[in-house]
């Protein structure tokens, strides 16, 4: 009886390391197993090492091992399956589609591969969605692919008008023919020439005017009821929506639209304000996603027209003002919102409501982002957010009040929060700590240019229950789980621009989590309402840019301990000034 192959032991140990999320250890052992097996290495060794590379986002190395897996076992599904995922990760869509087809052929129809077939089906659906936006690229692969692309109208559903106008007219006519009148997505980009962008009511050459009129007439022949997404840049909205109107004057495109993105790179006082009342007099029941960039907005009219929004982003131009009362009215009309982003200029958002506003609950809101708006808005006052997952505050003058509103509101839950970003905001460490003790699932934390960060970094080194001793004024959650460390799921930490940050708390934050993750129980804990144990995560991304208090001597250890580390002591601008 032959003895056990020498590669078996490191391979088995490597699997154990991988299961404990010790990727570096697993990689070393799998490499050793491949070395020992030499030319007799089975495909499973290379596939296992490719798994580690993929986890580490080393996609080229993973693809190299996936190719070797295919070479050694061309009739097995493993190499093709992994190659499909890897090619998708680096945006090689045709190759990913080809590999997924080959993997499906080799998986067969057995019930034991149901989960893998479902994963491949989902991947193919995502890839095909990407290809539908790039039919011309697909048609250039080869003659056969060109024939397929030209024969499938569904590939031509998305149209982006090019510049100059003559090209746009030619493309629009050709695209209509290839799409069989089924264009569902239309993009009008900003022209490279400020004087010749589509629908801009500016003096132009007579030929440009004639071309522009021809484009408008051609757009009027599209099946407006099929268009569900519009992306418009520097477009005269009155002129555009008039072109898209029906013969009876109704704006059916607005009544069936699902997605509308409007952006202005340059401010045009007469034409860069979104005025829903001017475009039609009917509700927009289908509109789910609306984005306004550099565009003012008639909030009251928008609250009347759009009442089923799921995502709303509004980045206001400097001259525009927003009464907080109408913002509240808009939010009340769109209680299904899941994502809300409001960006303004200091001093241009004002309150037209005296006293505290009425309580408003946005039960589905998961993503809240507020950037640079004036302190008098107090958007979060009496605002209940029970499903919050992402909270981002940037250059917010009333950041302290905003955070205090949220952490003190018993109807607002931080229990599902996975990302918290405070960028150039003045928030007391106690308030931040109060938020963190309520966020056991937090994975990403950014405290950039925030005072008092050293105390927060120290809190991140200790068990949850010790935080109450470190921050005596922080209220612990009733029946809080016994967590081995504050924010045990934390993987990405950005403390850049923190003038008071010291080396010790940073090192202990990283080290204590490594120790817990490497222990026999891997820092096991269980959150209330969950049936399975969770394990403490290691810090995967650490940013300490412009933190003068971090000692250079610890950087080699941090680089070995954290996969992605950034620690630049000063920006290029500051460095040049110093010189």
C-alpha cells in the first residue's frame, strides 16, 4: 500500500487555516503543497490556492491558478467556475460569459450543484445587463458575435447620443432601426463644446440649429411609453420634454419613467432649475430613482408629482435656497425612500418653520448622506429611521446636533448600521461612542479630521461593557450582547487628518482584533435575534493619512498586519509648501 503523499499534510493544514480566515497562512501552506506535489499536483491544489488569491483580491494570480486548474482537469467545472467570477471582477465580460457557459456544461443537472447553478445564473444575468449597454463593443469581437449583436434588438435598448449633432442624428436613426423601436434608456451627455450641446438655447450656426431641430423631431418619433430611464446633462428641460411630448401635448415619458438623472456642469440661470409643474400636470407614479446635480428644484411641486421614490439625490447649485419645511413635505410624500442624499452650500438652506417639526418615520430608509448644508435645516430632528444601514455626514456645521438627534431617538436603530462616515465634522467623542455601542454590525468607520479621535480609537480596543467605564456618560443598550470588543465586525477604519491620534490605540485596535480572530473560538459572539454565532473580524483597510502622531517605527508591523494600509504624513500640496 502506497504511503500518504507528502503534499497531503500541508494541504490539510492549509484548509484549516483558510476556515479560520487566516489567508496568509493558508496561502503559504497551499504553495508548499504544490511545491511538494510538483508535476503530480492535482487540480484541487491550484483551485484551493486560487480561492485564497480571490479572497485577497489578487485576481491576476487567481486567474493564473484557475488556468492551471483547467489545464490539469479540463472536464471538471472548478477552473471554469472560478474563472467566470474572476473575469467578471476585472470587467472582462465576454470572457466571463464564455467561462460561465463552460462551467454550466460541466456542472450537469445533479441536485448537488443547484447552488452553483443559481450563482452562475445570477452572474450571467449581471453580465448580460452590462453587455446590453455595450452592443457595439460586442459586435467588434468577431463576425459571429457581430451577427448575434445585430440580430438581437434587446442589446440596443440603451442609447447615448454622441457629439457633434450630425453624429447624434445618424446614431439615433440607426439605433432606432437596430432596437426595433424598443429603446428603453436614453442618455444625452454634455458636449465638449460649450456652444454646441444638445438642446441648449444658445446662439448657434444655422446648420447646428437645423441639426438640433432634426434630432428633436427624431426623438419625437420614439415610443415614449417604453423609455424608463433618462440621463440628461446640460439639457434645456423645457425643450427636451416638449420634444418627448405626445401629439396631444401629454408627457407620457414622465408618467412611465422609472429613473431620471439630471446634471448641470455649468449653471444656466433660466434652464438649470427642475420645475415639475412646467413639464406636465399629472403624477409620475412609476418614478423610483431621481438624481439632480447642479440643479435647483421646486420641492413643493416635486412632492406633488413624485410620491413613490426609492432613491433621491439632490446636489444643489450655490445660488439655490431650500426651505426646510418643503424638504419635510417632500419626505412625507415619499415615505418609501431607501436612499437620500442632500448636498448644499453653506448658508443657502434655510428654515421656514418655527419650532420642532412633526415626527416623521421613514421606515425603509437605509442610506442617509448629508453634505455641507446649513445648520438651520436640522433634517434629522424628530426623524425616525428604524432601518438605517449607511450614514455619511460631510462638512456639516450642525453635525453634533444631527448625530445627537439620531443616537437619542429610540425609534432610530443603529443595530443594522454597517457604514458610518464623519468627514470634517465637529462631533463630540461621547456622541460618536454612543453611536458605536449601538452598532455591533458596523464594518466601515471613517472619522476624518474629527477632534477627539484618539479616545474613540482607544474605545475600539476594548470589550463593549468596558466602554461605559471609558465613557461614563455613554448609555449602554438595555440587554446589550456581551461583545468581546467594540464593533466586532469592523473591517475598514479611516482616521485620516486626526491631529490628536496616537500610535498606541491604533496598534492595540489592530492587534486585539487579530488576537481574538486567531483564538480558539475566533472571538465568538452572538447578536440578539440571530441563530448563528459570529466571529471578530480583522482590520482589512486602515487609513492614517495626515496623522502626525503616528510613529514611523510601527508602520512595518502595520503593513504586515493590515492588507491595505495608507499612512501619508502630509499631502503633496503641504509638502511643496514646506519646501
